[in-house]
C-alpha cells in the first residue's frame, strides 16, 4: 500500500513538473500554444459574469443585515410608543393593533427577502466555483496536450536517426489520449459557458422583479400603517385641543334640557400642542355694543361693513361641528359679530374665511390679528 502511494506521488510530481516546464516554455515563446479565441471570449464573459454576481451577492447580504437591524430598531420603537400611549387616550386599542401590524410586516418583509431573493441569488452564484474548477482542469489538460504534442514532434524529428519505432508509437498514443481528454472538456465548456452567460438575463429579471415587488408591497403597507398611526395621534391632538369645546357643546345640550343652569364658566379652547406661548392679546378684548369682540391689537381701518378686524391663521384647524370654520396655516379670516350675542364664548370668534363663503366659529388662539 505504501509503495503504491509512493508511485502515485511520484507520478503526480512528474506531471506537475512537466506542466510547469511546458508553461514556462510557452511564456518564453520557445514553444507554441494551442489557441482557441472563441473559448477565450467565453472565458472573459464568464469572469465578468462571476464578478458581477459576487458583487450583487455581497451587497445584498449587507442589505439584508441592515434590514434586520432596522426591523429590530422598529420593534423597539413601536414597543416604546405602545408603552407610553396611555390606555385612556383616544385610539389606544387601534394604536396597539397598528404597532403589532408593523412588527408582522417587518417580519414578513425580511422573510421574503431571504427566501425569495437571497436564496435564489446564492444558488445562482453557487454555479461559478464548480464551473471555475472545470475551466482550470481544462487548462491543465490543454498544457498536457501541448506538452505531448511537442514531445511527439521531437520524437518524429529524431525517429530517422534512432530507428526507435516503439517510442514513436507510444508517443503517438500518449498524444492521442491527451488530445481526446482535452477536447472532451473543451467541447463541454464551449456549450456550458455560453449557456451560463445567457442565463444571467432571465435570472436578473426574475430576481430583481421579486426584490422590487417585495419592496413596493412592504412600503405600501408600511405607508398605510403610518397613515393610520398619524390619524390616531391627530385625533388625540384634536380631542385634546377641542376638549373645552366638547364641554361647551355638552353643556349647551344639558342646559337645553334642564332648567338649572350651571354657574361654572365654560373653559376656553386649549392651546395647540406645539404652541407654548399663545398671544394673550385675545384675552384683552373690548366689548362694543354688548356683542362684538374687537382685539386691542387689530387694525380696524378700511374694513368692509360688518367686519370687526382681520386675523391670519397660525395653526391649521379642522372643524368638528357644522357651525365651525376649518382653515389652514396662512388663511386670512374676517372676524364678524355673532348672529346671536348670547352664543358668544370666551376664546372663540365668529369669522368668514376670505375668498370663500365659509363662515363659522373658530378658536382665537389659532390665529393672530393683522
């Protein structure tokens, strides 16, 4: 057994030495090399294809890692939001449902990217190492073939001198064997390399379509979740801002059905959430004719009949009752008298939005006088 291993090792060393010698002679231009320009083109395409595939695989693996990191960060953020959102606040149950849906959406997104994009990409790139081994084997067999060809040429040149037909016959057999082995591999690669190169288009189209469709679906569904979350918070903000008006409406209904009137004053509308210093000038009003509210800092000159003064919206407001006025930041509003002076409420004005026929009540501290 040890003897057989020794023989095999000696043959392997001899073969490697022969290839190294042949390669050196080719590089020095001492002997010719079998040329195959078509194969060289296939090889260039293969190398370029492999480089692109490996780069795509590397970048997508990095992208997947980032997605999973954002998934973890998103869950932590949603958990914190769910924790600080108090149970008695408006939309508590809806918010819990949406934060849970967000977590599920991230999990599904990461799973699809891994299963439907990354695994096929890994399978695609997995073809290249095996193909490269086959190319390297073909190149070794080509060197063996060229080496046998040059040896046989030398035998032929010396055949007449030595009259050694045995060596010539053996050399021809070895050349034929080397040629056959090389051509089998070379022919296979002439078929396989172009097929692999052509497959890149179908793979990329399928893989990228899956990636883009998965991304689009995820972002569309995420957008819906955040839209719902925004609506929940907006409703909380509106109810917080409108808390006093709700009391006003409820109190009005209560007094309509009960002969006993409440002696406690109705609160004025609360400040906008982002307005820490509301202009207190609205609280300093002159009462004219017992019904009109005129701000002491407002300009009253050159106004149309019935207009007390003008204001500009500093915050957007969405009405919650038909007798109220909606407006956006920057809208100009003409302050007019209440139809019924008894309806006048502290902190609320009656107005008409300029350029429209819209008329109704609005919170004074959402505007400033001009």
